[in-house]
C-alpha cells in the first residue's frame, strides 16, 4: 500500500445536488479498534436508480497521531473499498491528516438504498499501535474542508454519485462516534464491566464477554436488526466474575446489529456488532 497525495486532483463542486438524500455515519465498535462507515438514506432507490458511479469517503484525525488504515472489509457483496489517498497536513489544515477511501469498482448497483435504514458500507482498523484519538468524517460544508479544496486544490470531499439523484447524494454527516480515548458515551448505561466482543466483524459465532461485580446482575440479552426487529431474546443466568456468551450468528445476513445486556431493573447496556457473509 502506498501513500499518495492528491495534488493536481480536479476539485469537486461542494454544492449539494437538489434531492441529496444520504447521510454518513462513522462509529467505533466495542473492540475499540474497528471503525465502521455506514450510510442512512432518507429516500429509497431501486434498480437501476440505485446505480453508484463513483464514491469517496473521507475521514480526518490528528496529524500527530500515527494512523494507517488496514483490514478494510466491505459489507456489500461485489463491492470493495481501498484507502487510495492520504493527505498529510495540507497547508490550509496542517493539524489534520485526511484519508480518502474510494470505491474500487468503476460502478455498482449492489448498494441498497432503503429509506430510514442504516446500511453498513465498510470497516477498517488502525494498523499503528496506540489510540489515535478522535477520528471523524469530514463535512463537505465545513470551512476548513473548503479551504483545503479551494486553496490547496486537494479533493477531500465526501462523494456518492447515485443515478437517482443524478449527482452527489451525500447530504451531510449523521454522526461521528469514533474516539477510542472515550470509554463510554454520556448516555450509555454501564451495568457490566469490561464488555468485549469478537471477532469484528463476525461470521459464525460472536463471543460476548463481560464481568459482574457482587451486586450486579444481568437478566437478558436482546439482539435486533437494523430496522429494530427482534432476533434474539435470551435469559442470562447472573454469575459473579467473568462471563462469556456465544451468540450464533451463522444465519444472520451481512449487516449491522444492535445488542443489549439487560438487568433485572430494566437498565440496559447496548452495543453494536457487524456480521459479514464471506
């Protein structure tokens, strides 16, 4: 894998196409190492209107923290992604590093666009040791991004060219939740200790591990799919100390799932996991 710059790249227009309907999301999985890029369409497109001609997803992070994207895994059959360009400390934003992921195919009709359903696109990890701190998707309308594009002539914009929009369908960023330095979000309930899951993504069996202190309890495990349908509701026997639960996901389609450990008081600790069919 080579580090590339985008000097001389043609500048993409930052103006959003009328009818733009897709927001992007970046999240950090519970292993604190795997980053997941997903999209949330506001509109559904069926073939042939779901045809994607080109795509570029761009993330940014602190230029002082080592970061090398690797283990890039697509969640869409027949679609692959690569980290085709690294923009290191451009003059207009010297404090940042930008990594541009590109669709490896010349076009595809394999990406589903279903209104209101979060669709995972691909995941990746940082091959460098240590925590890179906050990692986020760039916003095309951000002043700093526009400076890099207009002054440095470097294309670091989000782009998802969809036939149904007849242009760039990216309307903005839904959420950036990818800071490995943060142990938990402010709204997350903590009812178990040392929650871990692996492998990420899973294929056949997902191992869920946690620890219970005396007085803590876990009653159930709930798993739902991307549109909130219940797939699993299992009763868990509370045991102090280390606990492991093996969740069979061999029949789960490729996608993003939400799980929650629930105690007898009804409090829940939620986490997300991904499944990929090889």
